[in-house]
C-alpha cells in the first residue's frame, strides 16, 4: 500500500483484487442488501484510492475495513433519515441474504439470525462480529478497524456470539 501512496495503480489493483469480495460481503451484511453492499465496497475502494496519500504505514486490510465501517455507518445514518422523512419508520428492512439457502428451516433460522444481528447486538458488537465473520479479520485487525484494543475486539465478538446464541435459543 505504500507503493499505492506513490500513485502505483498496479499496487492498488492488487489490493482491491485481494479484498473487494470481503469488503462487499461485510458491507452487505451491515446494510442488509447485497447490491448496496457491493456499491458501498466500491465507495470504500474509491475512498482508499483518493486518500492513499494519508496511509503511510500499518495494516492495509485493517485500514480498508476502517473505511468500510465508517462508510456503512454513514449509510445507516442516511437511510434512517430517509425512512424517517418518508414515513416515520425507524427500522431497517429485513435482510434478504438468507434467500440463497435451499433448506426452508435453515433459511428461516438465517433470516432470524440476520434480524437478531441488527436488533440484539450493539453497533460495536455487530461491527466486530461481521468483521470477524465476513471480513475474516483477526482480532488485532478488528481492533485497528474499530479503534479499540485487540482484547476489546475479542470481548465484542465473544459477547455478540453469546447474545445471538441466547436470543436464538429463546422461543419465537
């Protein structure tokens, strides 16, 4: 990425090639839409290219996911404002990501889990969990992306998983 800071387009292409899919998956899970997630991931990569001069050292993947977290937060704020202005709603629509599952029970459980991720977890827990699952980031990188210590990232992921497990065990 340091080479990218010197306008090395090939270095940026390689960075984008390696991380675009994970960024898109993370963003899609954050916002509940594959198409919107892909758009947000593209925005992240454009932002990374435009701000490449500010990145001088460190972990490129953690930096990209920091940009992704911030972009998803901005999207949520904008979307909530739009919904509120449109008809007073304050909740995001349910995610359709589980529709690719063939088994109806698994699809129903996955949809319930997606809803619980948005409703049961705090923003920090949700971001940490999705960075771990979708971003495939280790705890050090999650901490860097979220601006917290590695131990705090571990606690957020552990707490998120525990809260989801408890919520899934509750009768519907």
